[in-house]
């Protein structure tokens, strides 16, 4: 099971500079050593000269990466000797184009397929969802996890509806291939156009992910959630809606899928995304206290959840649910310091059943699925659960009134 904080381990590598051979350092004038992914850019562009698209002095980190450049990176990294498929016709890219081979191979291998109109849009900026599909597919050894996520279902065979990109988004977030920015205006949403600095970070992380972490992705090879009867429709609808939220970034204080609306009562956020308790609000809360996320999940009205941050949600719990008694849709509280009191709680997720939860974490940079089975990190730090569906578990005391983003930064760093 995952025991190490991957992001911390990577930070140590960055500080130590172990990934960059000292004898061949590049000096991009537009990438100072203080740049947020200086190490990734320097490593990728010096190890792979084909990323020196603008020469050896300029990297142009904030220029949007084109699809043809990204395809070249993937093919050069993962399939440099793969022959083209001459039967593939790309309407908007002639076979004489220097990028044709990279496009052809990426189509052939299913990394970056043609659009339905037969075009491939080689010079268009690549978006986050296509970036995730390309890198997760190209990394190899994740095929079973991709299939398992695409077929997520209940024990009786009923399937949940997920989009084409769902497996790739999940795995990219789970593997930490997206950077969680301090300046959250820079975080990537699912349809963001991706800049070259973000591409360098994603490729670097993909190349340095430990083999045991790829092995741990086998958790996703088969995902079966509890069978729910017609009387459990609300729990099914909650699960479906929660799964639909993959692709939003982790935004501290975030609780909307867009920037905070004008006149919002409780603070603001720069773009769509959620922190851990904001995600619980977004999925579970009814329309109350000038917050109406419920308008976005009309299949169910939601439930009263007066508190905003995780430790106050835990404090407001009337009946503490033990792990073995959790039901689909219960919210789960965690204490990363190993504490057992509500005051120790600094993370919250939503239980999906059969030892799975969904949560928004800083290490995953947004909502993703996580195993909470015995022996997992989150199982080890679980404190107790709270039931909203089918009961009235509101605090018997006056709830703590906390505005969005107040209190300690939370997020539940993943131990791997």
C-alpha cells in the first residue's frame, strides 16, 4: 500500500537536483531558477533535445503547447521506433509534414485519436483532457486500470455513466501528474489549454513515477460499488454526481465549479474547483445559507450541512459512524496527525462503498477516487463518519460559522 508522500519525495529531488546532470545545464533566459518548474523544464529540455522548440536560450514556458508538439514528445519518449500505419488518413495533415509520423503513431496507438470529422488539429493548443489521455495511455502498464475505471459499476452489474476521458483524468490526478499551484488561477480545469511549463511538469512526473506506484494502480483494475435498490436512488445519484466532478482542480476555499458568483456571501475563489470540505458541500449540501450548489444536482435535493471546514463538520456530528458501518454517501473524516478527536480532523471525503471513497486533495490536485481498504493510508487515519442521507444529523449545538477558506489549509496529503 502507498506509504510515502510522493509530492514530498519529488520536492526533495528538486532541491537536491538529482534529476539534472550538472555538466549539461541549459540556461533558458525565460526560465529563471526560481521558476515553479525550473527543474522539470531543464530536465526535459536537456534530456530531450526535441523539446528545444525555440532554441537553447528560450523555452517559452507560458506558450500554449500544440497537439503536434505534444504528440512528438509522447512518441519520442514512449514509441520512438513505432512504424506508421499507412492506412490512417489525416485530413488536415499531409504525409509530407514533418509532424505526420508523430500524429500517425499517436493515432495508431490510441493516444491522441482523430476527431470525428477526420481532422486532427495539429496546430491547435492541446487541452487538459487530451493531455491526460495521451500521457496515461503512453506510459504503458495502465491498460487494465483504464478499462476498470471505464467500466465502474455496482455489484449487480449496473454501470455508472462516465465520460471517455474519465479513466485518464482519474489516473493523471492519482499519479500526481498535475501541479497544485499556490496561485490557483494557474490550476488546470478539464478543458484548459495547457502551457509548455505544465506539459514539461506532466512529462517529467510521468518519467519519474516509481514502478511500484504504477503497480498500485492495479487497485483500479476492477471497481465494483455496492448494488443499490430503487429505495437507495439518492445514494446512487450522489455517487454518479460525485464521479462527474473529476477534472476540477484543488482550490483552497473552493466550493463551486466556476469562480465565485457575484454577491456570494462567503468569500471568493478565482476559478472552478474545490478543496476537500468544499467538495463535500458541492456534492452533498442542500440549498441553504445563501449557498445553492443543489441547483447543479437536480436528481437529489441534498441535505443540511451547516459547517464549512472539515473539523467543524466533524464537530457537528451527532452520531459517529464507525468504518464498518459506513454506507454509500456518508462523509468520512480523517486526521493526518493520527488524532482521534474532531479537533484533529483536517480532511473529509465521501464514501462510495466497498472500500472506495471520492475526495478532493492537494496531492491529487482535485477530486479523485481513492481506496480506503484495510492497510491503506486513509484507512489508517480514519476518525469517524457522518450520515446525512436518511437521517437528520445536524449539530445539537449552535454550528460554528466559518466562511469559505477560513481555518487551516486542508486537503489530506496522500501517502504513497
